[in-house]
């Protein structure tokens, strides 16, 4: 009897252990097959996410001869909104500790219905009792994908700061979004940055920042662009893009300028490029295979290493990475060589030349010049050269296309001011400076070529330590500093005063050292008409260190302020009211300006008083 009870107890114990070992599929899921991330998986609409799976215990089978595996085939809870890798995920008993991955791809239907909760699931197929029949479920949330709205073009003058105020990010919720703004020239600025985190500078050609959708949209309303040249400038906005990059939606490739403080060799740049990835696409030094691709890379406005090399065979230039790896695009040197199979090339004149002056191995690696005089053309360079901090990376291939939310905006920059009427925009000439006077009229100052004008501004006379006793300065006084080539130089200075008549003006200057005003009697005066405006022009010569140079002896630099003073108007026997002067705030050094004679008015007023007193005295004498 006792033996029978004991036997029943053993059976019960074995059954209990079996329940513990096999268990309920739902109750022990977390302990059996783990997913990473295990919770809070968010996927933007139209984007994908990789999930890692890991078994928690070895695969133990009663009869290993029949195979000892665990297999999962996942399905989506709503295939119209999300799909999952179709191939089964499989482990065998020898690699149970290795992880497996699945990829969840959400679909963009173009609608904004808010966030949606879905899942992918699978039932484990296995001859191991521990895993057989277990339900594996991976929940996730489709986040309503952000998109850009706003105008596709703006227009402004080279001299203006152009507002780009209607670019916005739409979508449901207030999730954090990562924005990249890039222009090939000029400078972008956000007037409001509250709530944003920047990677890099908050102003410049590239702005890379993140914040909630609300914070980002508030900042974007303050976006402005300051042109660097007259042209149509392409502003590109991307979500989840890389800094200093341009995205080609046609090829689904992305190109990025990467700067390194170490000034990398070609091998170092190549290794660094291939160690990075974007959306599962491994990076590589850029391969440029068409004029369109050259145009995209040129928008980066950068020099740097490219992916070409003839290190394997001298003169046989090949792409070394990416989808074109191993393709030969050029054979020979600049004199006798040619493109292979009509391949695209963009060599600068005389290249490749395999120059051996700095390295006996010659020049076997491909480099791109910047957009200066060489116009982003190609050059063969010593592979060990540390000539530039930059290299150009490319992401995207046939199996890993890059997909980014983007918006391209054309900024049409019209020509800026040419106030000295020489056919070249003043902003392109360092020896020319424009400024607006106190009364709104424009001045231009032009020195000789080779000079550079800086610290240019206009101030009101009554902000100076001393006011001119004889003249008023209705448009203020010009303040500027010039640097010309070498100490002791000579230069001519021309002052253009718009909407003014030369007959009423004469050039005068203010010396801040002596606090005195003098007339430049040797200046040549001219009346001109420029673009329909009456322009008074005064031209004179000065030398570094001369009496006109008020910089206290700084060699090679001059501060020679000059302006226009109004010739006094004589009004018979009229005592004018003294006009209140306009007051502005500015530096009071190195100035000249325009003025109206006051001493004549004082003399006339005194004469009137004396005549009046004489008449009264004469009348009084007669009465006596």
C-alpha cells in the first residue's frame, strides 16, 4: 500500500515538473523567447524597424535524430498597414544562443489618421517540448508619418535677408522629429530655437536639429536665408537625414560631406566611410557615374576624397566600393587615356597625371576639388596626402534604397545693389561698401581694387563729441576703415550720395582726434544719373599716414571718413527756427558727412536786431 502511494506521488511529481518545464505558451513567453526592443516599439508610417529575437534556453529534444529546431513564421495583424519578413526564423540545437532578426515594414497610405497599434505574431514549430506551440507576439505602434508642407519657391535680392516662413512639419501627435536643412551657399538662421537640440551650429549652410513637432514648427516660422551669391539656391529639408548631406529621391541615394580633424588619407577615409550605415545601407566613398550624380554631389560645395583608385593597376581607374565596386571608368593618363565604355568622368584639365614629385608611388586616389576655380572637378592625388579634412560618403544601393521624407525649395536670388555703377554687384567687391543714411538715402564708398573696406556705418552728427558750427548733416556722417595692400599705399576714394544734387553739396570730414570739421577742397565733384537716380559723386586721393588718415599711424590701414555738406542757402532778412537734429546711436570715430551752414543765419539774425534797434532809436530822437 505504501509502495502504491509512493508510486502515485512520483507520477504526480513528474507531471508537475512537466508542467513547469513545458508551461503555458502565454504565461512564460517573456522567459522563453525574448524580443528587443521588448516594448514601446514605434515605427514612422512608411518606415521600417528591425526587431531582434533571442531564445532563453537550449533546444532539448526527446529524439534529436529527427531534427532539433525551433521555427517561427511571422504574420501581421493588419497586412494593409504593415508587413513582416516572410522567411521563417529558425534555430537548431547547436546555435540556439544566437540572435535572429525580423523586419517590420509599415505602409504609407498618404492619410493622417493618428497613431495605430498593431502586432506581428508567430507560433513556434519545434520538436522540443519546451518551445513547441508557443505564441510569440511583437506589438508596435505606427506613428503617423511627419511630412513637410509649404511653398516650393521664394524670391529675394542678393542684399536681402529672405524669410522662409511657411515650411512646416505635419502629422498626428507631438513626437520628436529630427530635421536637417541644407543649402550649398549662403546662410540659414532660425530666429527662434526654444525646445530644439542642435548637432553643430545654429546658423550656417547646414542646420541639423531635433525637437517636438510643436517646437520644430515654431522655430521654422522664423527661418531666414541670407544669400551668398546671385543664383537659384536649392534648400533641401529632410526628416532623419544626416548633417551636411543632400538626398536624391530619384535614385534613393544620399551624399554626405564628412569632416575629420585628422585630415585623413584615402585609406583612412575609405575605412571610415564603410564603417557607417543608414537605414541598413553600408556607406562607401562616393562613386559618381553620371552628370546628374555629379550635380548632386556638387551641391555639397565641398572638396574631399571620392571612391576611385588606380592602385591595383596604374592607369586603370576603378570604383572601389558600393554597387559599382570593381567597375573601370577610365584607362590611361590625361593625354592618351579615355573613358571606359562611355563612363562618366569629370577630370580637371591635365588630369590624371600620376605626378610623382611628392611621392614616388605617384597619385593613385581620386579627389574632388571644391566649387572654386576648379568647379568640383576631379583630380588624381597621392593616397597618403593629408590635404583636406573632408571625404564624400554615399549611402544606398539596389537592395538598400534610402527613403527619407524631404522637401526641395528653390530660392531665386536676384542681383543686388551696384551703387557705384561698375557692372558688378557691390556685395561681390570688398573695396565697395553700401550703407543707408539717417534720412534713408543711400551712400556707397569705393576704394581702389586691392583695398578692403570694413567697419562701415553712418551716424548722426549730434552723437559726436563736437558738432559742426557751420553745417547740418541731414543724412549723417560716413564711418569706414580701409586696408590696402601694403603700408604707405595711395588710393582714390569715391563717395556716391543718392538722390542728391552736387550743386548743393561739398565734401567735408570730421577728425575724431582733433574734433574738428574741414572741407576737402581738392575733391573732384560730379553729377551723375544712375538707374534713374540723381547721384552726387566726390572723388579724391589719400595716402596711408597722411593728414586725411585718422587711424593714429596704423601702417597699411586708413580711416579716412568723408561726407557731403549742404551749401548754405541765403534767405534775406528771415530768422529761421533752429531745427532739431536727428539722433542715432553709433560709433563717433572716423567720420564725415553732409551739412547746412548755420553761421550765415546767425549773422542775418543779428543784423535784423541791430537794424530794428536803430529804427527805434531814431524814432525816439525825433519825438524828443
